[in-house]
């Protein structure tokens, strides 16, 4: 009986909470940013394609490391805290086979370029990517090296760090 209860409780701990399914007014919740804010020359755009259960977030463009650049991103800032016991993020995604990132920010980061980062490869068919919070790394040594999920206030999907054509779609983001 104790084993059965442990299995049930473990299953409850792994339940996912949908953070974003890109329905409704999703385009108002997400903001596109490119490295031009720092003098870079990367170009792109983000859009919500489709509607209802078929809606997806799509980030496309050319990432260039020229002129100290190297990113395009689409980000969402939010006020509601994630559960303190959350273990990670789950993204349903597809793309062009390139590496992309999820950047997370907390209020205690004192530089706009600081974030916690995890990478994933967006294959050409839909797949679920699970990114445990333990796999997110601090972008700089001068910042705290870990974070509490309940402190996260910004999430960005980012094409970053190399010269390439970006094309990634995200169907949903869940916290598990």
C-alpha cells in the first residue's frame, strides 16, 4: 500500500500546468526583441500563427554575431508565480534543426543581459522538450548560480550565439 501511495504521489508531482498555449490574446503577451537594442544586426520577427488549439508561437529571422550581436528572441513577462515545487518546463516545439534556448529571468538579476539558460534542438517534427530547472545555467558568474521557480518573472524563446537562419515554433509551454 505504501508503494502504491508513493507512486500516486510521484504522479501528482509530475502533473503539468499549462503556462501558455498561445490562445486568446497571446500576441499581446509576447514581445519580440533583437540585438539591435545593443548595436547588433540580427533581424527577425515573432508571430502567433493559427488560432484556437492550432495556435503556435513562431520565431524567425537571421541571427548574426556581427557588431557584437547574436540574438533574436520573443519573451513573456508575467506576475503570477510558478509553483515552488516545480521541476522544469515542457515545450511542444518544432523547427529547422537548429539549437535554441529558453532564457528565464528573476527580479534579483541586476543586469538586463543576465539570465538562466537551457538549450534544445528544434527538430522538423513536433516533439516535447523537457527542460529541468536543474539544467538551466547562469549566464554570468557575477549572478546567483541557481533560482527558485517561484521567482521566475520572464521567459524567452531565443535564437542565440551563432550566425544562422532561425525558424522555431512552440505549440505550448507547461511547468511540471
